[in-house]
């Protein structure tokens, strides 16, 4: 009896309110904002040793892990969408099944990452091509931090499950344990015990372990009561292949996004070191704005997925409308703040007068990018929650092609202004293209 599948054609109404949207978005925005704080602390710890090679090794190692873990983003976002849909149709067993599939894939994938760790490290050194001492520091950092790969991917799966159920507060608590533990142990081991870069790496491993243990403990307590899903259902190959297909699409989308930002940096370098540095400073503004927009995108994921699972079109359309309104409601004041105080922020971040002057000249482009990116972030959330990953992949590839064309043409005539304009076009095309096909996809899902 416990394996009975919930009927898919039953409508389960629920109300989408501003309070419900914010109950997911606000905690997750705070959780996402701990990520740059973690990077700042790690950099500050290593900076105390006064060795540029160690800082270079930390930065290069972080890039390696950005690429590695981008491959497995589906364990967070894909799990959120699938769990949200099961939650919407009140299918507790399928929620559990999605969780266990994601955990199993995370553990297996993490162990494979550890096994090929030397190859990953060697590939990173080859691609980044750092100086010998930086390469040595980077290799040491990667060798330790890679041990946390299974734990990191388990945390992706656990967070995806929690967010799929709309439990933003619990998601914040888990991220606080993970990142807080990481920060505390990086300071303790790296600075107070003098382990340096290796201490920071071990701090990351311990932080991921604490996050995984806390998440598993909470889930074990919660799942010990009530029905339990069978391993036969967990091992359903059709469901596993669906998850893998989502991984493929989300991975292509994620790597296209990485490529777009990498090309932005590369093209900026063609305009000289000062312009490259100025662009890097200004991109920090977009990244911070992105964390706020990511919180709203997470709300869109859960609510859109839940509405589809519940087969309740009014909740779907209202979730799209409210997350869009709140997205622009966040982006506009962020833009105004950057326009008013951006030069002060630039002066705080960098002391070089030439870089300050160039960054100030391009500040309006960076300030307005939060508004250009609202639809891109929100639509990503809606399409992930709806598990329309193929559409998301296709529109990302379309946007990337348009971006490449704009970058080549506009930079030829307008230099760095053209480069920033191309980035705006990239974000706008992503958001508008997904928004354009959204009504048709919604009609197909809720037909009948």
C-alpha cells in the first residue's frame, strides 16, 4: 500500500501569496550571500601570510572547483524541481525517491571525482598555466578539497530536496551550518594553527561534512515516521534517466553561462589591463545583485514546480507574476543604489586611480544589469521548477549565439561599451525568449 502512486490528474488548489514567495526567497537570499563572505574569509586568511603564490593557488583552485561542481548543478536545481512537483501532487513517496536518487548519484559522482582528482588537478594547471609556485599551491589545495566532493554533492541533493518542499528557513539553517563551519575551521586551521592554504582546504572539507551530517540527521528524524519508499521505486530506471537528461540540459546551460562570462573577461583583457581590472570590479556589483535575484528564482522554482504537480494553473500563473514583480522590485532599488553610491563602492574596493576612473565611466552599464537580468533569473527558476530543461538549454544556446555576434560587432565599433551592451543583450534574450514560450508550455501542461 505504501507504494501507491498518487493520481496525476487530481487538482490540488493552493494559494500563492506574497508571504509565501518571501518565505522562500528571503532565507535563500541570505543563504546565497554567505557564499561571497566565505570567499572573502578564505582570501583574508591566506592574505595574512603575505605570499602572493598562495593567494594565486587559492584563486586558481577555486576556479577548478567552480568548473567541476557546475557539472553537478542538477543535483540541486533538478532535485528542487522534481521534489516540488511531487510535493504539489502530495506524493510523499516520490519526494523520498527523488531525494535518494539524488543522494546516490551525488555519492557515486563524488567518488568518481576523487578517483580522477589527479587528472582534474593536472587539467587545471594546464588550462590556467600558472607560475610554478602557484601551480604547486593550487595542486596542494585541490588534493585536499577534492576529498569533500561526495559531501558537497550530497549537500546539493539535500538542499534541493528542502527547497523543493518550500522550506527556505531550513535551507538557510543548513547553509549557515555548512558555510559557518567552513569559515570557522578555515580561520582555526589556516590562521591560528598556521596550516595556511592546507588549513583553508581542510576547513572546506569539515564545513561540507558538518552540513551533510546536519542535513542527514534532520532528514532521518523526519523520515523515521510515516511511509517509506521502497528501493525498487528509488531504482526506477525511467526516473533515473529523466534526472540524467535534466543534468545534461542544465549542464549545457551552466557551461554556456560560464563561457559567456569567461569571454567577457577575455575580451575585456584586449582593451588593456586597466579596463580588465575595472570590468572585474564592476562585475562584483552584478554578482551581488545576482544573489538577491537567485533568492527570488528559488521561490519561482518551488512554486512553479509545486503548481504543476498540483495541476493548478492559477497558482502557476500567480507564482510567475509575483516572483516577477518582486524581482523587479529588488532590481530597481539595487540599480538606484549603485548609480548613487557606485563610485564610493569602487573607491572602497580598489585604490588605483586609473582603475577607479575607468570603472566610474562604465558604472551605469554595471548598475543597470540587475534590471536586464531579472527575467533571465526568474525564467530560469520557473523552467527548472517545471523541469522544462530542454527549453532552458535551447534558449541559452540561442542567447549565447546572439551574445557572440553582438560582442564581435559592438566591440569593434564601441569598445568596452559594446562589450557591456553585449552582456545586457545576452541576459535580455535569455529572459525574453523563455518568457515568450512560457504561455505555450503552460497551456500544454494544464490542458484538460
